[in-house]
């Protein structure tokens, strides 16, 4: 009866497990593929390594934007692509 804490939310254990698998494994892998392979790959065909890394990291930081963390995300993203 009290399984639904939030209106419309089904907190069954299988839903929680699938949510965790998606958010911890599936989404990060797809995100890396999208930003490193697709975005960075397309940019690298037209620009230098550094320019491509900076633009890709900028796009990543805009997608994951939070006013306080944007600069840190941009720096970390640039560093990660250059690895």
C-alpha cells in the first residue's frame, strides 16, 4: 500500500536495479561514445587536436552545465580527451 512514495513512481526492486545499471554503466558508456567518437571525431577531421578537445569539452560542459561547475567540467573534459 505504501510502496508508492512519489505519485506514479513504482519503487519495485527491479526498477531500482535497472535504474542503477542505466545510470552507472549504460549512460556513461553511451556518453563517452557520443562525445569522444562522434563529436570529437568530427571536430578532429577539421581542426587540430587541441582545438577539437577544447570545443568538445565546451559542448560537454554546456550539456552538463551548472554555473559553479562549468569551468571545472570544461577543464576536466579537455584533459580527459587529451589522454
